[in-house]
C-alpha cells in the first residue's frame, strides 16, 4: 500500500510466527488517545504498529461552498493525506493524490452511515486525517482515529466504527497486515464494521481469494475489529477523566 | 444553532479580544498572567518518527509542530554545481485550526517556512559543500514542518521543531552515488541551533510568545532569529509599525531567550 516494494521478497513466516513474531490473528500494538488537539472540535491520535495517525474533526459548521449545502442533513467531508516523511523511501509530495482521494471518499461514506447528519441540516462536518508515519494499514488506522475524534467532538452517532485489515500472505490468513505482508502477500482487505450490528461500512480488497477464504477473512476481521473497538471506547472514557490530564507525546 | 462562517467569527473575536487585551494590559496583566517576556510551557521531543532521517515534535503552550527531515538526491543549482541543497516547507494542516483550509499553501504558511529557512541558511549551520555526490548529483535535505495545533506563535514553535529535528538527523550512506535507506554514516554536523523569538505589538506593549488570542488583537508582529550571540533573521509582519528602540530592546531579549530555548533541545 505504501511506497515501492523492495526487489526481494522476505520470508513472511518462521516457526509458525509472522515476521514481527505475531500469531496469525494477533494485532500490532495499538494506542489510541482522544482529545489531543485544542483547536479542533474533536480529535484523536493513533499509533498502530509503525503507523502514526492524527485526526481532527470540525463541525457541524457553515457549509462552504454554500450551494453544496443539503437542506435535510449535514454534508460529511473527509480529507486523508500522507505526510512527505511518512515512508522510509524518498521524500514524498504533500497534499492529496489519486490514492488519498479514493481513501478519503470511502472513509467519508463509512461515517455518513453512522453520524446523525439529519440533526444538522445545511452544515458540513469535516474529518481531517493526516498520516504522519506509515507502515501498512493506514486507512484502517485512520478509521480507528476518526471514530474517536467524531465521538469526542460530541456528534451524535448511531454506532461506532472499527476496522482492521485482513489478508493472505504465503497462503495463510493473517489479521492486521504489516508492511511486508501488504507488499508481498497475495491479498489485502481493509474492512470496517458498525460495532453493534457488525454491518460492513468500508470494504476494499485486492488479490485473489476463494469465496471460502473471503468468508473466513470477514469472520477474522470481525474479531479483530472487536479488539480495536475496546481500545477506542477506553480512549474516549479516559479523555473525560479530569484526574488524568496527559500531555501529548508521539 | 447560529451558523457563522469562520471568517466572520475571526472578525468578531478580533474586536472583542483586542478590547479585552488592552484593558488587561492597562492593569499590567496578560491574558494568561504571564510576564511580557515569558514563554509558555515548552516541550521538545526528538526522534518521534522512524521513517525520517531526523524528526522532532515541538510544543509551545497549545501549539504543536512536527518536523520531519528527509534526505534525497537532486540535480544541483546551476550556479552552485558542487553544493547540496536544503529546503524548508510548512504545511498548515486543516485539522490545526478552523481557519486553515485545505488547498494550496497560504501566504502565512509560505512566510513561516521562509522565515525558518532564512534562519537556518544565514546561520550557515548546514554544510552544503559536504553534500556533493558526483557531477550533476548532490544530496538534498527536505525539512517539512507540519503544523498540527494552532495555539499561537507558530513561528517559534516551528523553528524549534526544525532545529531539534536537525539535531536528531542522521546522514544516510551513499553507495554507487545512491542513498542507501536505513544505513547511516553518522549524525548531521550542526554547529549551532537557529531559533526565533516572536513578539506582538498591542498599543505600546510588546509581548513575547503570543497566544492565539493575543495574535488576533495584535497590530503587528516581530520575529527575531538568533544563534548564540548573533541575529540571523528578522521579519516584521502585520500592518502596524515599530520604532528602532522597540526593535533593539527585543533583539536583546531574543538573544537571551534564544539561548534558554536552545538549552531545551
């Protein structure tokens, strides 16, 4: 997903463990902090393996341009971008590109189904997600952050969204693909669910899978997403704990 | 819910906060009870990114700026064929403030990047002559400033982040005229750390390290960049004016405060 793959494919499994020593269904270390920015209406910072993602939410606020305003509901907007220093390879370009524009679109659409936009006609709600450091699975890390940021902005939501990337590497079903598994594996499938109904609100897939493998992937993702949800809820709970005011550290 | 555009909100706040600030200053007080030449809490964290050759997160009060330093290869400028290049860029992320909009760089973000750039360039802390690879190819250093939260005084926060990130930077190994990613020859030689001190002017008062609220009320702003003992860049911005005596007093303050900030890196 990120950067250009090195020419040599590394060994993805050794003694039944993955490259970084994880079990097949084990997530990378995940840290979520809510309310890290003062200016934003809601915010969250996520470290997921080597990914570092910050998210800020503004709104509901005046819709610009005005002719985009919907008289029945708020307009959801999302801008996902990658920093020029996010990858180990050469210096990238800042700002949106084709890849980030697609990701922004699917993230926005995922939240359009849970945020109660009907409460705020003629306004817009902005989700800004910036990937500061990338190590595979950034859109799912963005989802982990955006859900918490929207909730910390006090926006009414029908449900929380949590997701994880699942896929196939060296013939094995793996949960939460790392960068090498993403680059050299056979399939990558970022997927996000509504927490209570387990309905899918974001799903993308590349690679080659049988219907059986696909079904097993979705089941594994539901379990993985559950672990993410627990940390999202915990982050929100902590942000309202006045006795524990923490300073922002990366 | 009253819907007010961000521009209108800024205009109203400007009026209200200017009056409030002037009233408070008349009683000898700043909005957050700080002395006129005092900094808010300053926090610098180096080495926060593993993908960049150097990085730092600087926080002054509520302002947060992340700096990433990346090396690249480039064709040198025609007039300096044996010298490496470096450039400073600033990104005002829309998540940092309700007034920052997505889109092309604003004049403010370009000004900030250029002031920080001038400080580093005039201080001659980066030895561009050592960045020659081969004919037609030199090393380039990209210094990216990511503004993440706008709590006022972004210039000093950004200069601090840049200096800290440069002092954290490792120079990559070059083999067969190509950078080997993840392999380093050693730390970047950085003889000094250029930093800035920014003051705002309100009436006859000049205040160091302005809050966002104080900036809104300001007539103009003065930034003084220093290394130990020298002034390396200056910038006056905003519509008001400054007397020579006002400038000289703040230069002395900047030289002293600059050294205090350097000790925090």
